[in-house]
C-alpha cells in the first residue's frame, strides 16, 4: 500500500450498516478533522490541474462543498455549489438524476457557469455515479467544458467511474474500496 493510500485510508472511518443493512459507509468527516490527511487529499486533488486554466470548481452537496472549496482556493478558481432541489435562492437550472432507488433533482444557479468555462467537478466519493452523472450533464447543459471529475474515494464495484467516463469526462480518484 502506498503512503498516500495508507494516510487516507487510516483517516477514513467505516460505519457498518449505514444508511441501511449491508452497506459499509465510508465516512470522510474523520479525514476532514485530521489536518495532515485533509491537506494531503486536497493537494492530491489539486496537483494534476495546477496551471491548467481551471475557471470553476463545481462541488456536489454536501462533502463536495468542503473539498471543492479547498480545491478552488488552491487553484485560484471560483466555486459553484450543486445542490438538492429547492436549496438555492436565485434563478436556477435543474436536472433529474438517478438514485439507487428512484430519481431526484439537483440545481445550480443559472448564472454560475459561463459557456466555455473549464470546470472541475469535485466530491468525496463515487459509487453508482448517478449524482455525478447528473452534475456533469447539468454543467455541460450550461456550456461548461468539464475537464475532469475528482473524488477521494471510488467504489469501483458499483460502476460509477465508467458512467462518468462514458460522458467523455476523465475521472481521478485517490483511493478505492472493493464492495459497496
């Protein structure tokens, strides 16, 4: 195991049977509370895109706000929150996306992205990819060039990475866990 993987995995708490029986929930709030691990994760998310002309970081609710804000700061980029329906106060654009057991909607402010802006999507984890897929489609609908989608954790058995790559968006993850 590499030093990066060891640092990050040792900082992430696993909670069994949350939010339902049989699920191993990978909780990054413990990573966020450890300065060395948090900084390392942010640095690793930033590094490949430094000097790449990223205009905006789009972060998905809720942990994507924390990571995305830190990445935006490091890249001197703006930050765009992508939120669940009904949470933003100004005129929004929305898209429906698939959840494991149904459909939901996410929104962003209509004026958050200008056509042609280079955007990096950031979140803590990619599992089935439904939320990330919706976010990529929403950003592209607004004319963004989605440079990549970055996540701390990948759950490769659930296929989310392939779903995003099928949209011609490269995916970068720092660690992965087998299973779900």
